[in-house]
C-alpha cells in the first residue's frame, strides 16, 4: 500500500480548548474552559448586521477590508493610544485575530528564522512558526507572578532572530506589560531588524484602573510592529471571526501579499455593522468595567475556598493555583474537576512546550451571572 505523506504538523493534535469543551459537553459540566461568552451580544449590533444584509451588501469586500470599518479602527486607536494609522494603507481586516497572527508569521518567517515567544503562550504561535520552517525560542514565565527577566530574553537574541511575539494582556496569565517591560524591549531590539508581533486582542479588558500599553504607543516599536486585535473579544462575537492587523505601510504591503491568498476578504455585512456600531465609543469604553464586575464576582465567590487566586490584571480569565487541594498534575485535576465537580477549566501546562506543571488552571469568567453562580457553588466545597 502506498504511504501518503503526513502533514507538516503531523505531531499536533486537537487543541486543549476543544478537548475540554468536548469533555464538558459529555459530562454536562459548566464550561469555563474555552474563552467565549455565553450571553448575547448587543441587539443593536445584531440589527445592524440584519440591516446591511437586507440592503444587499452580500458580496466580496475589498481585500484589505471595508473603508468604513478601517476608519473607525483608526479613530479608536488614535483616541486610545494617540497613534495614527492610515485607514486604507495601514489597517487590514482579517478573519479573526488568529488569522492575522498566522498571516503575519507566514509573511515574514522563513526556514531557520528564530522567533521568541513568552510562555505560557497562546497555542497558535509555535505551530505556525514551525509550519513555515522557523525555530521557536522560549522564555518561561512562572507562577505566581509571571514576570519577564529581560536579561534572559536578551540572551535569546542573535543574528537569526527575526521576530518577537508578545501577548498583552497575556492569555492565560492575565498579566499586562508595564512601561519598564516595554523600555527593556526597546533596548533589546534597538539597532536590529527584529519585528514585533503584538497580540493585543484583550486590549480593552484591563482592570483596577490600570492602563493597557499598546505597542503603537512607542514610536521605536510601532515602526517595526504588527498589532493584532479582535472584534470577537471586543463585542462578545467570537463566532464572527473578525479582527484586524495594524502596521506601517511597508509591513502592511507585505502582509497583504499573503492575506489575499489566505482568505482574500472578510464578511462584508458584518464589517459594515461593526463600523456603524463603533461610532458610539461607549460600546467599547465600558468593557473594562463590564468584565471587572464579573471578575470580582468570581474572585469573591472563591475567596473562602482553598484555591489561590492569582493576579488578574486583564483578559477574561482567572488563574487558580490548587496545590493546597490536590497534588495531581493540572491536566488530571482539570479532568477530575470537569467529570466529578461539573466545572470545566484549562490546565496551564497546555500553554508550555515542556508541559510545565505548577498546579494552575484557568477559568473563563465571560459568562452570565447565573453561570458563574453555579460554578462558584460547585467549587465552594474545596
């Protein structure tokens, strides 16, 4: 029998998010594993989608995206971060944040190029780098603080370093970069041709009056950076898969050479609906407070348990250290929690190449109040 070739990612299996969601469904558990809301988006936004569909905007959008939406994005970035991207030549609408990340890596990473990532890391970075022949260099952040030792990061840099991938705020740790971190990064890349891929999909979900420091706030980094964001996180519509990449024109020109053959263009009526909805800045300016109330409710509900609640400065994920409860590894504990206690989580080890086990799991609190109440009730016995 002829042996057909394996894919270039033959060693990659189903993501932990899909695995835990399936286990949750099989056991009728409360799914706090995968990062999606269980509540409806604003009806006003849904009405706009319906409006533009019925108006006949149902054919291909321009390859780079609808100008209406790109203008609103540029205005949002200027208002929030005081940086100007040209809407037409420096912003590209993508089929979600993950596609923007994939296309960025596909565009710039060649065989034996080295890419620095920070673990715990979102799971799409490494496979995509490897798909295009790149080599991943890792810096491991560790519990409970998940701080970056920039001296060690600098030691990872050499003539083959092509890109550094940031995730700020970080999924899964919930930590945000401070100005001192950014200044260290600036000193590392100064005088090099290293690109920055800045995954900022949770930029509008930062707590306790802290500030999200976008990469575009720093001119030294903005000129070499591709900024990725997501409307799924912004407006509770993860299933719509719409995001964007903002970058200087010279980088955007190269990005679009690949983007046009990756997806070509993104859903037209939804782009127009998002553009119309974004005209009211309140729709995204209140997001911090909206999710902080959910975060605080979950933290208060678990405060009397034996779980150690790690800092959550951003994202809609809460990290829990459970070493006072069990000595099982985090994957086994997460499975037990799902099957026996009917709450699904994600083990932190899945965000590390070496499956580092620090007895930490992640809960998603982008859920209805009653969902969180049920989860707290199930976890309160610990």
